[in-house]
C-alpha cells in the first residue's frame, strides 16, 4: 500500500490538501512578490476520491485581496490513467498573509498586470501529480 493511501486505495485527503496549499502558495508568493504564510483554509470540500495511478492537476486563482492578505481558490481535478475524462475532486479557499523577513505582516503591492495567468476558463494550472504505487 503506498504511503499516501488508505487500505481501499484512495489517496488521503491530507495529501490533496498539501498539494493544494503548494499551488495556492505558489500563486500567493508570486502575486505578493515575496513570502506569504498560510493562515486559514476555508470551505474544503472533498467531492470524489482520487485513486492510485490517477493524474491530479491543481488550478489556483485569486479570489480577493486585503491590505496584507490574499484569498486563493484552488480546485483539484483528476484523470484516470486510461481515460481522457476529467472530474473535479476537491476545492477549497486558502487565506495567506504577506510577511516580511521578520515574519510580520506587510502590505501587498499588487499591480493589475501581475494578475494570475489565464487559461481557457480563467484558471491557472500549478502542477500535475501522478499518484504512483
């Protein structure tokens, strides 16, 4: 049994959450032009399971900003290794605070031109993982 699965062969939700935090953090750090810390995860929804061998792609998009914070929506989509059909398996909203070198909140300096890259439906892909045995 792979270390990230339960006995039934489903991938643990914690593994998906970890990957989603990486995707959201990548976007937050780029948009904030510096270090960010995850401070909350809202509305985590597990829709359907991910199985060993599935390809999982994570899409992150900026939802809103505050003076020092960003809220980023992340969706995880799966594709079976023997199919082209994809389906959404998990979604959540991650909250980040931009921090300085002393790990204190710092103001954001966002510019419109630095918005998340668009891809078809307005989502940005931040990586794919193939869950292997």
